[in-house]
C-alpha cells in the first residue's frame, strides 16, 4: 500500500499512464483501489477492508518512508 500527498499521487498516476508496461486495465485497477483519506485527530489513517484483504495486511504492519511517499507492508 502506498501513501501519497495529493500532488505526489497525481505525479505517480501520470508516470504510470505514460509507462508502456501498464495497460489501461492495470490503471483502472489501481484507480479502483485508490482512496483519499484524512488522518484523524491522533494522525492515524484507516485502510479500507477491500485493500487490506487484497494485499493481506493484518493488524501489524511495517511502514517505510521512500522519499516522496510511504509504503505499508504486511509484517
């Protein structure tokens, strides 16, 4: 799971759209799993059940910052 700012996601989306290895269907699947969010008052976010199931995220995860975004992996 990737976490982006709005601008960061737009740049990422454009990059994927220009990449010849991604089909229109691939991009549709990425967009179908994309969800905007706002952290709560304690700066927590929630990841949709659909996405958690898709990438097999349990209660414990690893978060890794990668410059322009953060990635969340199953522990």
